[in-house]
């Protein structure tokens, strides 16, 4: 077991033990948020037929290519074609068909003029008041997807657009990677569940809820176990979870205290790869495997839990699901105020990042307050972690750092 590693060394060690889980076939109702295990090749063309991109009139381009408000072209409306119906009459010289968005283009027509550029003349005619070019406002068959085209790849996550594409292709089942089953074990005699009366010296169990949220965002199935500082119960719980789960995340009990049970128990039943990372916050972080099941022993301080999970557990859990990309987006930002950083440690500084066109990189960052690892409020106010290299101890105002983005929400707007 290594007693101290760098963050990069920790990731390398962890990832050497992480492999994608087996796959399963799911119906379309259960595919959202899942990771595709195989490419999806279209058996159809999209759109399936030439159709109108506008509500308007389908006509022959040559009849109205020089039309204008001052010199309109009057055509006879032979029929109305709604979406879901097919025109029955061929469009010939001097005639047109009123057409709705999505309706098939009738035979003989090679353009659609939108309704706003027309004016009705009586009950059976329409005046075209704008010039028309061939193919105007027509969505051609296969212009979106061709037969035999690979539309989705293995490792793609099924989001809203992907879900809709699967439906468009009549793909009612797909092969996906299985969701990891992850056990959360929160330790500490001082931890009180939400709703219980708080006894002297006790604190609320925030870590289990924080970890549940982080894990839900990873798309995994979660089980939670709350135990005290009893080493034997911890041992039994860890061994039991290793039989039924794909990964285990603990919080608390990995530091230097006399009652830090995870620190003592995990090396007895697991192959521990390292303990302590040269980083702030979250230095006392343990990683090992029970059989093939990875175990992350996170610290007990709430910010350390979140930062440790983000750096070392989240990407591994995404890799287990077959994702092709698992790292957070990182962007260069200009720091607004100077601060100090400890020597020899990579520091992850909670910050608020926003757009600012007045700086070269286009983004600025402000820290969210005191960086103590117990200050969960500084995480609720943050949308990014500023990465301060281990050899940097003084960060000046105006200096550029890399920001690891936790959230790309509305708060990025100026």
C-alpha cells in the first residue's frame, strides 16, 4: 500500500482496476440515461418522404420564381394537404396545393412558399407575393439520416435527443451497459439522521444525502448503510456489500483519530492501493478492492467528500457504465482576487465562474469564501473547482487557472 500519492497517480491506480460492466437489453421506456453498448445503424431514411418545412402552398417553381408584392402570381388551389395525409392531385402549371408542415410534397410540386408570403384571392385562388426557388421549404427524404448510417455509437448516453432518435428509427430496444450497484456506508457515532432529535455533540448526516445526489447524477443504483464506529459491524457490512454491489463508497473514519474504523478495518479485508493523496481538501482518502469490487474510503468532512468523489469515484463509475467520456469539462479562467495555496498539494478551490468578455479567456472566477473542508455552504455557492498545481503557493489577481466545471447552469450568464 502506498501511503501518499499525487492526484494523477491516484487516478491511474484506480482506473487500472475499473472495467465496464456487462450489458443488458432494455426496452425504450428504460433507456433514458443509459449508456449504449452497441452502435445504432439506421434501417430507415429520415425523413421517410419529401415533406413541407412550412405551412404554405406547394407549387411549381417556374410558375412563381419572379413573383413579388407589386407583381403577384395568382394560382388555383386544387386541394388542401394536412400532415398525415397524402395529396391526391398532381400539381400542374397554374395550380398549387395548400400544404401543412410535415405533409408529403404532392407530385409535380418542387417548392413551397410559406403562407406569410401569400394572399388568398376568393375561395379557390391564392396570390404568391414572393419569388420562389426550386426546393424551397422542402425537407428531402433522407436529408437527416440515410439507410445504413450509424446514428449513435457505443458509449453514447441516451439523452433527450438520442431517445427521440431511437423512437424515430422504431428502435424499441437497445443493448446498454448495466447500471452499477453502489453502496454508501456513512460512519461515525456522532452522525444523526435527518428528523431525529439532535443530541449534544452530534451532527446531522449530510454526507449520505450528498453522496446519494452525486451517485444519482452518475446514473447508478444506490443502497445506504449508516453505522457508528463499531469495527466489527463495519467489517461485516463491507464484506456483505462486496457480495451484492459493484462498488462501495464510505465516508468518515479514514484519518488519524483513535476511532477511525475504516482506516483500520479496510486493510484487513481489502487490497488497499493507497492511503492519502497530496491534495486539499481530502488528503486522507483510501482506495482498495475487495475481490474485484472497488472501495473508496472518503474523509468525513462534507467538502472533502464531494471533492474526493468528483476527482476519483465519479469518473470511475462512468467508466464502469461504458462511457466514452467521463471527465468534467475544464476551461481557463481569470482569477479575480489573490489567495494562497499550500505547498506540495494540488488544491481544488471552490469558485463561482461566469462569463466576462472583458478578459482574454472569456471567463472569470471568484472563490466562494473560506476554503475550510467543513464549509458545505461554499460548495452550494460554487459551480466549479479551480485547480491550483502543487508547486503554486501564491495565486495573483488576474492570473489564469484551470476551472473544472461542476455545473453549466444559468449562473454562467453575466
